[in-house]
């Protein structure tokens, strides 16, 4: 909550007004908007934009997983969002073969990465290979998560799918 304090002179008397203002960004975490292109350093560390680190909130960790569509990019969730999503897996019956298969595949192919004091994460080599990531990486906001793309693949994918935006908006009820 932000309070705006103003001192006003009215008919020679000083009056102090306290006006309560809602901060539209207060409490808004987990919003990843925009896109960036960053380079990995020689140790294969990627700097996450500072506003995205703030948006990720606590705990300071990111879950990195391969895309589920086989299109060759990485999905990155803040730790608290991933914990929420994993609750349904925790509730699976041991007899749920498909659910356990998904849990096994997700667990074996994903990584929990914490950023260092400079905001860098190190993504394991198998995930980098999955997404064909080397020097340059496109970081793409996707509202509740972000994605890591090879810049050429992102440019191609973004161009070919851009025409579907209106239909996609209707599909999600936007």
C-alpha cells in the first residue's frame, strides 16, 4: 500500500492530506513479460534479467525443463510456481502408470537452478543440447513462466505463429 501525503494551503491554514493509493504491482509476482537476448559466459552461465529475478520471488530458484511439445526450447518456472504445479503429481496413486511415467520423465530431465549474486544460472548440458542453445539465448516471457530459445528458432517460430494470436486469445478467453 502506498500513501500519498500532500500539504495544501487553504484559506491561510495548512492542511495535510493522506490519500491511500493502491500500488498496482504490489503482490504481483510471477509475471514474466517481454523478451531479451543474452549471451552465456565462458562457464555457460546465463544472466536472468533483474526484474524477472524479482518477479520469481522466494525461494530463489528456477526449475528448468524441456518443452513438452518437442519443439526444442526450455521452460523455466519460479520455484514457488513449480511447487504448486507438482502438488498434483504428489497426489497421484502409485498405480497411475501414465502419471508416474510423466513424473519420472519430468524429474529425470529437469533441473533446479539457483542464481548467484550476479543473477546467473548454469543450465546443465543435456538441457542446453535439447534446445540447441550455445552462445546467444532468447529469453521469452510467457506470463507465469519464461522460455529459453535458440534465437533463430525463436524468430522462426514467433513469425510463423504470430498470425494465430487472435484465435489464441479467443481460445483462452482473453
